[in-house]
């Protein structure tokens, strides 16, 4: 039998523990896996791009567990009543190939993306950071705010979205949580005075939602908007102003902000900072940039964190996803209905 966590159980899990606590704990799990980066078998995601969006498979494994996530990115979906991103994921036992854990990942991906951002920022952002600019107030925005408060203590948000209704939604959702929120008229206004700038937009376009003039010394930039070939958010000149940190270089070269610069543009894989083989932030005035595209190790971490968290509880159930004949060599016999004897 395969353990399964569906949408209702995912929502119940968050209700019991709170999204903020979950993301703080998940950030620790993700960091643990980044620190053992070299033990994973890694590859870029497999993407099928269409005029409507993209559907992707994101595989990864360590010596004991294999994981993959199915995820889509369809930026025009909200106008048709659908979500931009949906997902599900699987953990399988490397030793026999059996799937052991299946979960919805539309909500879980939102949690893991924000947890990853905060995990990186607690190393790269200034330790006295208090204000975050949020450029893009879609489905990921509230998760980012809560994760950054849990991990960095961020309590002041400066928000801009071209869709005023999205900004109003964010205020409605986060004001009860005690944030100080300023809705701004432009990305430049939002970035003014920010210690951390998060860009989280969905349009699949080579855009510059953040310009070079918007970025002050000492800022940490967290770029997370639905990345793919041909989609960016930063003025390329920003990348020249500070070290750029990435998850998995071969994937980021194709999908990240660095697709707009030379193929040999220098970047640092973040796991090297955690293991002490590369420097992170070196001064309070330095600009640091996390060119995040989302990598499968984060999904692996999120799935194993969820699996451990619900173990022994009433959340989740078992499903018969894998056929189990008494004789492993007789699958046909397993499927055959006995013929009645006359």
C-alpha cells in the first residue's frame, strides 16, 4: 500500500501546525538536504512547453529515496478560473522501486518555495533586515511573507502588483497576522527602503519588473517568479552588482535570470555556501541575488518533511496504487476472474 495525502489532509495539517511554523521547520529540512547535496543524483527538470504554458517533471534521488514532482505553469489560467500552478509528488523506495508516498503538491509547493527563499535569505540577507518588498502579490506572496517572518523576523511589507485586486487580497489575508503593510503604486516605490526584495510574477516574458536604479546597497534580492526559458524579472545590470547564487546551475542557465547574460557568467551554487566551500555575503553593503528557479531537491525535502510530520497521526490514508499478486511472476493470474465450474 502507498501512503497518500490529499488536499483535505494537507489543509488539516496546516491548520494543526500553522503555515509559519511548518515553513520554519521545512526550511531546516531543506537546508539539511542542501548540505548533503553531493549525495543526490541530479538532473534538470523535463519540460513540455506549449502556447498555453508548461508541464514539467522534476526528478531527483538519494541512495534510498527517489522523488519526482509533476507541476504545471499556466499564467493565463486565473482568467479562466483555474490556478496558475498545480502539482503532485511521489517518493519511491530506491531499493525496490515501489512508490511509498503520494501527495498533493499545489499547496505543498507554495510552502516549500517560501521555505527555500527564507532558508537562503537567513544566510545571504543582512541579519538586521526588517522590511521586505513584494513585487507580485499572487498565490505565493502570503507564504513568502510568513516564511520570512518566521525565519528572519520580517514584519513590514511593501507591496506592488499590476493587479490592484491581488494587492487587496494580500492585505486582507495578512493584516490579521500582524504585518505592517504598505501598498505601493510601482515596483520602484515598493523597493525603496527595503532590505529584501522578492520578485514573484507569473507572466512568461523577458521583463524588467525591477530596474538597476531600484536596488540600494545592502539589499538581498530573491527572484522566484515562475521561471522558464524566455521569462525574466530583473534588469540584467543588477546581476553585475553582486554575487549571484543559484540552486542547480545547468537548470538556472536555461530558466533563470542568468539566461540574459553570458553563458560563462559566474554564479555560486548555494549548497557550497552552506558547506563552507564558497563565501556568502561578505559585507553589509553588498548586494546578494538568489536566482531561484525551483529545484527538485526542495520537493524531495518537502515530501520527506510532510511524510515524517504526519507519521502516526490520522492524516493521510493508504491506497492500493501498486498491484500485489501472491506470485510476483503471475500478474496475469492476478487479473483473471475465476471461470465458474458447470
